[in-house]
């Protein structure tokens, strides 16, 4: 679904660029910029080949978070979150936001994550081992 959204948005932007009253050279430059944006977004979010592409998010019961991306596994500080029925959005300092849908998580992780975020404390018995929340395809 994410791929279709990405393609539709960039196709609409390309069509809008060519429907403007700009000179043909400027239209071509806009189309090239839109194509570069599409390539970058595909590398980050779909193919996960870009250095900033997040491949895994791990939380530890003692409050530590780790993000694994193309640069390695880095410690992260959670600054905010949104809890939806099938969606959790985690905002980290110095990292892009992480969207966690029910389909791209390890079993039982969304329920445990919601409990942890709602109560603002570590779950009992989870202080030593980490829990993988999201993994790449």
C-alpha cells in the first residue's frame, strides 16, 4: 500500500508540473526533481538501501531504545508517540519518525508497546532482554 501511495503522489506531482504555464525547460527541471525525490523515497522506505533507512527498532525494559539503520545500531531517545488502533508512530530525537503497523511487527509487540507507552514505565520482567518491534522485509 505504501508503494502505491508513493507512486500516485509523485505521478500527480509530475502531471501538475507539466500542466503549469512554465517554460518547457523549467517543466523538465521540475520533473527531474520529482523523479529524484521518488528515487530517494523508494531507496529509504521501500528497498531500504539508503543509509538512513530504518531496518529495526528495539526497546529495552530499562527505557533504552535502539534503531538499526544502514549506519549501524544506534541508541535513540523517544520524544513523543501516537497510539492508534492499528498504528503506532514513534518520534525519536535525530531520527525520522517510525510508523509501526500491525503487519510489520513481531507478534504481540504492538500490545506490549501500547501498554508500555500508556503506563510510562518498563514492563516487569523485561529489564534485561530487548524486544524487536519492527524488522525489514
